């Protein structure tokens, strides 16, 4: 079997999907296949169980949302099944014969996140969508089943969308337990299931909702992104509208850690498997939604020492940069690579856990998501 040593950055943008290929040093990059030109691609992810397989959440104002798959690292793509909302499935009209509006689920607006299942379930995929919908496929996307406990949640009528929509944007699977998983919804908060999605428990204790009269409700927090510490799956790092947080008890309680940074608003967080106890955040000015220090900056949180570290000097990349919720990723190499895509179409790479940085020489459309496929056999 031929060894494939390429590192691939998978980039979802406002105008398509890009695959950026690099060598093991992670210092030389070439922009390779591009696809879905003109469409909003909110998430692109490789399936580590099937090297070469990539999935993209493609959204179009003309053709609607579709799930797309490539089986050759992005050289060619094919549309696979896209789930239907309850409204579409039941085919209920918006209005009855008398002209009265029916209370029915509105159709899927956008697809937000695709999560490959565990190694023990090689054909399973999960999909998060707007409005606050979760789906599961047991046949690699040939069909999808709704998670009824989430999609028909009794408190659902009280949930509000965030500025980006009613998106279910985070899906995390506990690697030790086949029955435990987590989701994040904007602007609702995080939930944990301990019975493989049959029921869901809100997990927002300690997280402030600064925009609500009740600052600490059970739900209503606008979570932006969550990362699991790969070395300790009980530990999570959370970027919320109301700050940066850590939990050490499976999201049972959250502790705010971002206050020393001043404005700890942001959209994204990542934690590499080869640097346990470390998390990387991109802090933004909460009003302007751009890096507030006048230059590109990534902050590293060390959970052992409880200290922050800035990774770039002000002179490195001056300017104002925005970052979306899927805009940061880390790889599985040692030292870990850090990858950040911005709304201005810049793609930054650190091959050495933030000690040095480079800018990929290519002008992308505004970047929605970044993920990484580390080297593997093919």
C-alpha cells in the first residue's frame, strides 16, 4: 500500500471548497482541487476511517442545501442524500384550505456541520442543520434519520436563533463511550446525551448570557464553538458569546477563563490531540467582530498552569481579521499544526504549535471553515 504523506487543509468558503496540499514539514503549500464554485460551504471534513473521503456541507440560495462527497481527496465530487425537514417529509402546506397558517416545521435553511462517526461505527455520519436539527446516517450518507429527541425537543418552541441562524453547529463524540455525545446550538447552548441521542440534558451551568434578563438560564446561551481535549475527554473548551470557558466534568459546570484577555468574545476554539491541556482561541472585538489588537493573533490557554500566552508579535500580520466558528483547526502531528482561516480570505498556518507562522499565498473567498487531514495510508 502506497503511503500518502500529504497534509491537506480543507477549506470551506463563501464561494466554494478548496483543498490545500502540503508536505510533512507543513511549510510548503499548493492550492489543489476547487469545487462548488459560487456556493456557501459551511463545513468540509475528511473521514479518517476512509482515507480519501471528504464531505462538504454545501448551501446555495438557488439550489438549496446539499451534502457532497469526494472519494479522491477532492478531485471529483458527487451529491449524496440530503435529509428532509419534518415539513418537507410530511408535505404539509403552510396554509390550510381556509387560509389559516399551519404550525409546521420550516424547511432546512442551511447545513452546518458534518461529523464522521467513531472508528467502531465505520458507516455512521452525523449532520447538524438550521433550524436546530440533528440527523444520523448509518450508511455513509445514502439516507438520514432525524434525531427526534433533539428535533422534537419539548422546549424547542422557546429556542431562538443566533445572528447566523438557528444552527446546530457542534457535534462531539466521546471516544470512550458509544452512548455519550454532545451538541452545540446557537443561540440555545450545549447539550449532552448519555443514551446515544435518546434524550438530551442542557449543559450550560456557569455560562453567562449577557444579553438576557436572566444572566444564567438553563438554556439561551449563544455558544459559538466547543472543543474536546483529546487526552481528557471529560475536559472541554468553549467559546461563547459571553466569553471563553473550560469544563472538567463533561460539561457539568463551566468556568470562565477569558477575563484576563479583556474582551474574550470570539467564534472558534481548537484543542490538538498531541498537546493535551492546550486550547487555541482567536479573540475578537465583540462589537466589530474583528481582531481587536490591530493584527492577527491567536491565544493559547494552558489548562495545567491556568495561563494565557499570545502566539504572534504585533508586527507579524497587521490588520483586522474576522474568524467564523469553524475557522480554526489543529492536526494530529507532533508538534501540532495550527490552521486559521479568516473572513478576509487569509489562511494562516503554524507547523510548530504557534512558534512560527506563515500565510498561504492564495486569495481565498471569505473562509467559513478549516479542517485538516493528517497523513495516512491510501
